[in-house]
C-alpha cells in the first residue's frame, strides 16, 4: 500500500486529493451557510470558534506529519543509508558527467545487487536521472562542478531491462542529446 503512495504518480495524486477534498468541502459548506442560511453576522461565541480552529489545525498537522513520517523510508538518502547498512556486496560505479555525455565505470548490473552510483560533473551543472524501462523516473542526482566529494546514492534494481540515463539540468546546446543506458540482467545466483 505505501509503495503505491510514494513511488507512483497516481499515489501522490491520491494523497493530494486526500488533503484537498476535505478542505474544499469545508470551504464550500462555510460559504453556503454564510451566503444562504445565516447571512447575518455570526452570533457564535469566539471561544467556541477558537476551539474548533485548534482542532482543525491539529488534525491537519497530525495528517501532514504522519504522511511525511511514513515517506521517510522512500527518500533516496535514507534508503541509501539503509542499503549500505544491510548489504555487504555493493557494486561501486563511478560516473563522470561532462558536456554532453556520461562516462560510467560499469554499465551492466544484476537484479537484487545494490549499486552505489558516485557521480561528479567535470564542467558545468548536470544531473544524473535514472529511468525504469517503462519510463518512470527512479531517482535523480544534481551534479555540481568543483565539489570534492561526488554525489552518491545506492539503488537496488528489482527488474531486468534497459534503463535510460538523462540529464535534467540544462547544460548547453546539446543538452537534449545527453543520455546513456544501463543494462540490468537477472541474478546469476
């Protein structure tokens, strides 16, 4: 259930609706009541309104914090740290981005084996965005020139196929041609 919410665009849309629709219903209810049912100034005690406002805000904060707390495991830095702590057989891949290409130390990977992508930019701002064979964006890293330590992320492939790499940061005249591919095969074990 949580995978659907945090790794799929329809899940994100569902969460957005979950937050937006109650607000819209309450807003329309208040507008309707003030326009047609009770158009005169309210006779409601201000303390009662303050309590209702407090409950409403508390509900919103609890839901917002709850959804964000549940999403922590899906954040790339957190999932990378968990992978590094639990897996010993991580494949390290050095990535160098420069106008308008990627240079990878390996381009073939196995399903189920974690891969640590350590990427640097040699010349200007680039990004390293990895796409699933069905077109979904799996992750992206911003690559800034001049940094001593590379951007690093651990990803475990779950399906075989040809994965696309694209630059999502405009990097010059041939930016649209800056891409590469990775091949992921079934595990040999």
